[in-house]
C-alpha cells in the first residue's frame, strides 16, 4: 500500500517550532505553552504509523445478468493490524449503479475479516469489469493514510432486455432443414398447398378421397413443408448518434438481440455481421449457444473510427449464405454502409433495411444556416431511402421509443405488395 | 491600548477569515496560516496585558489545536463518504484525548515556568536544544511530506 503523510503533520511541527523559537526569543512562556500541544500532536502522530496491510477480495454472485437486474458484490476485507478507518470505493461504470453507500468508511478489527455486501443495479447492457477496489486506510486522526487498489477485476456481462416480437419477417426463400417457416415450395408438411393427380410412389394417406370421388381418378394433397431460414443481422457500426445514454448503436444492439432471440427460437440459423471501423462476423448457426455467441459479440460492439474504404467483398463468403434474409440495422449515415447494402441487393440478397433513425438525437440549430443544413440533411436521407426503394429494398424508419414490431410490420406490408422481380 | 485592541481583533479576524476560506473552499493550504494568525493575535494581547504569566494559555493552546483538528476533520468529510458510527466515535475519542493531552502538556509548561527550580544557564541551554530539536523534526517532516 502506498503511504501518504498528511501535510497537517508538517504544519503542526512547524507551528510548534515557531512557537518555541518565538517563546525563547521573546521570553514568554505562554508561547512555549502554545507550541506544546502541536509538538505533542506531531510526535504522537509520527510514532504509531504502521501499514495496516489490508487484504481485499471482490466477488460477484454471478457473471451474467439482464438489464434492470441486481447483482450482489461481496467485499471481504482483512487486516492483521486492524485499522481505525478504511475508506472503500468500488468504481462502477455509468451503466451500473449501487443503492448502498459507495464510498463508505468502516473500521477493521485486527485479524477479523469484514464482509460488506453491495447490491449493483444493472441499468444498461454491456460487458464490464467491476473492480478493483480503491482503498484508503487512515490512522485515527488522519495524519497518515495508505492507499491501494485491491480485489482484482470481476467480469460482468449485462444482456439487453429482449423485446417481445409478435411476428417476424419471413425470408423469401427457405433452406433445406426442418424449421418453423412454412415454405413456398410443395412437399411433405402440414399446411395444405394444392391437389394434384396421383403419381406412382405417392403414399395412400395423401389421397384426397373427396376430390378423387368427384373426378373419378385418384388425386392427392400437396403440402407446404416447414423449413428453417437463414437470417443475417447486418449491423452498421460506423457511426453512433445519441444523447443521454440512448443512441443509434444502443437501439441497434437491442433490436439485434431481440431479433436473434426470436429467430433462433424458431430454429432458424442466425448470423451476424458488424460492418464498421472494426469488422466482425459470426457464421449463421442455430441453437442456444449461437444466441450466447451473438449477444456476447453484441456486448463488445463499439464504434471504431476508420477512414478505410470497405465493401461487402471483405466478408468471408459463408457469412452471407444464398437465400438468406439480410436484415440491416443502420442509421444510414455512413456512405460506405449505404453502398455496401446496395451492393448486397445487386447481388440478389433478400435485403431489408431497418433505419435506426438518428433524427430524434439530432437537434436543429437555432440560427438560419443551421436549420437550413438540418433540412438539407433530412432531404439527403429521403433521397437515399428513395434509392433503396428503387432497388426494391424495403426501408423503414425506426424511431426511439417505438416498438420494434412497428417497423417489422411495415416491412411485411411493403413485401406483400412489392416483391422483388425474379429473372 | 485601544489601538492594540484593534490590532488584536484585526489579526484575529484575518485568522478567522482564513479559517473560513479553508472550510468553504475545502483547501487545507491556509489552515496553518489561520492558526499562525490566531497565535500572533494572542501574542500581541499578551504583551498588551503586561509581563505576568497568563494562566489561561493552556486553554488557548488546546483550543487552537482543537480548532485545527476540527477543521481538518471537516476537510476529510468533504468527499461525502458514509462513515460507520464506530469510525466517527473512534476519531472523536482520539480527538478528545489529543486535546486533553495537549491541554496537559501546555499546563505542565506553565507549571514548570512558575516553579522555583527552573532557573539558570542549564535550563536555557536545554530549552534551546529542545527548540532546535523541534525545528529539526519539523524540517524532516516537511521534507517527507513534500
């Protein structure tokens, strides 16, 4: 521990010296008497200064939590020599908050461990390292103090809360594995699709007896098979616009978590592409493990400033499987991501753009020029949206505070009436 | 005499003002100077009242030490650290003990001065050596805390 001596100690010694010298010089014993308590305090404070040798451990009751949940931190302190006053501060990032006293001052008895419980409220998602503890032990009158960082770091992952989604966007094409999505193709399944004439090899249970009796020959039912789909969440992480803890990146991560959770529940394969200054991806896969992979990857997502020109060519081919639905979550602010999405559409991907609107976080200035700039900026965004729509890409604006169901429903409505033309 | 009274009050007010600055601005740089001002005001008043030994000096000394310690405690409390009752109690008891010990030391000095056996060159030399030792201690402490 680092020892710090209070400047008060030197000041008292100085006052005592001045008093003694003045008393001797002026021949007044009262000045000696005036100096005596300060000399006594300086000598008494200098004598028993011993390092309390505090040991501390910091343990969290779990490493993973959801937003708005409480995690309990247990601090255990032990000092073989004891300490009259130990000030403890557990530094917490702004996303975590404690309702208990932090910092606090406690007394430690010699050799007796002291346990302190500290409830931590997880207010926002993120990957954090809680600790180390900042400790400052003082002697009884505060003449000496010892400071140290103890207790190590305890990892804590706070997952974003998942929004309930009533309906998901069905991809235009399904994959070959069994899932919950009714395929447009005909085959073995539950959903009735059509009737056709019997062919050798058809199973008897598929015969539609009513249709056969009406037409005088055997007709069989056809069904739509239930298949899984591939969904790639394409996150634009070039720029974050926000204020007061909320922002486009925050909304993007929340939406991606909800979508990944819901699609994986349907046995679909979900992949992730973080397209920004730092490029990262997860190949499409299904299952609970993939959900953890995706959420862990989302927690570490951050804005990395980069001027490098990037296109979709930099992505490994398997990241974007054929017939996959590419769900892009973007604030439509960086031309690189805007161009990459148009490139994806040109390559035939089933693309949907959910525009995480930065508009609520941008305030037009008060002067005329600033307001004009704001209007031009809004118009340029409209123009970009029009370019996507011309390419047959549904673009919906998602505003902060609006449930994610709303833009998804808008996309579904768009796709009901405007489907991409096929060659 | 009224002129000296004004001087004493003036120096005392400067000391009080410095103390107020220390407490309001949470800076401990002026704390020794506030105590020095109070000490100077007391010294001036001693000379105004004549050559008789002031038997109230131990109380003034203990009061000044208490003033300094309470100001330092206030400065320590500026960080809004929630302290346990035991922690506060321990410091209060230590402060009371220090003040009483200081009062005792100052009273002992006055008592020694009033006693008959304290005359001669030897005592003067002893006093000078003690003063030099305290100055040396102060210099060493200043060097360590700097």
